[in-house]
C-alpha cells in the first residue's frame, strides 16, 4: 500500500465512528447489490429506504451516493449514516462502491459510477424508483464523481471522448459536499510526506513529475476538471464547502461561482471556522452539519416537487 493510501485509510478508520454516530429509525438496507461484474465488491451498492415508501402506489426519487477518499481509498461502509439521512427524506438511496486507483485509473473509476447510475433501470424493476427524479451526491472525491455525472448529463458527447458509456437518464439535481472540481489545483495542494505526486500518478495512471510540470501532457487533461464545463445545461445544484478546508482549499467557492453564473437554481452553504473542516456535514451532531443538511433537503425537495408531481407506480 502506498503512503497516500495509508494516510487516507487511517482517516477512514479514525472518522468511521463519529461520521456514523447518528442513526435513523425504520430505515432498511439491502446490502451488496452488484451493478457490474467488473469489480466484485467494488462494483456493488447498498440500497437504503424507509419501508413505508416501498410499493405504496407511488414512485419516489432515488439518490446515488458516492463516498470520498481522495480517489484512492474509501468504502460505502463509511457512509451509512449519511445514506440513512437521505433515505429518511423519503428517498431511495443507492450508496455505492467503485473501483479506485491503483487498480484502475480515473476514467475507469468514472466509468463505474456511470454503470451504477445506469443500473437504476434494473433496480426500478424491484423498487418503485422514479427515474425522472435522480439525485447525485457525494463528499470529497465523491462530490467530484457526482459533478462528473452532472457533466455527462449536460454534455453526453464527453462520454464518447473519454470512453465511458452515456447516461441512460438526465440527472435531475445534485448535492455536492467539499469536492475537488479542479483536479490539477487539487493535486497542487501541499500535503505531508510528499504524497501529492504519488497520488497524481495513481489517479491518472500517468508518470506525473514530482513538480507536476508535465500534468498537462496527460492525454485526457482537458476533461479531468468538471468546473471547466459548467454551463446553463447543468442541473440544479446544492453545493457546500468549508471555508478553511485543509484537503481541498479554494475549490468550493469557485465552483459555486461558476454554477451561480450559469445555472438557474443553485443553493450554497459555507461552513465557517477551522473546526468545521473537510466533509463537516458528515458529523451530523454538529450545528453546521444540521444547518447544511436541512438547507440541502429543503432545496432538493423544492426542485423535485417542481420537476414532477408524484405519480402512481407502474
């Protein structure tokens, strides 16, 4: 295991309990539903939902949640509480794993998230999912993944250019938390033990130099930063970030500015203070997390209500 993997694995282990300390009653979870045969346990998801919405004559929105971990670590088991939190809003939540570097490169990682998204067609045969109301969400690198699905929804031709499948349905809304949307900028952040060049090599599967001076020579460099593609075609978005974020500094506000400039419906939340740092919303007992998630759900429910009235399940 590389140094960078060890560091982010330690973060997962250390934060597992505080980030999953809140539980919600009457939320059911069906574990390890595979969406692809490519990656074993890494191409599976867990479906969360309150039993009251299952086959009650209506269709309900579905959320795809993608864990963070700097693209190189992480697991759906560390996102139980946030999945339950979304499910408690009367959403189906497909909380997924996906393959990560060094086993695969960034493009194959993105391809897995696309396959999970498209697998909603299959899941809708078992669950009363409304495929006209699909939300993508994630934290940290998971927020990058969610924003990339927004990009592929807005500009399907990009899927052809990077070599992944097109989305079967448009993304209705997104909730982005503390993500890196400008990837070269993320890779230029000072981190301990000189792990940034190592991470760049792992993520891109490309021989990036120690000073990152050749990163622009990566063949798909023009397509690795979702922020560069934000325009009026993007879906309504809730975006949250920590002002003093130590992992992805100066990423949330620029992305929010681009969204506000281009997209009709955007809601923002900035957590203040050094103590409210990267992925602060996962610590659901804290006041900033409570405020952030409350505003997120208010926004999403407004968008979903406008998008489509609830229809009887087929």
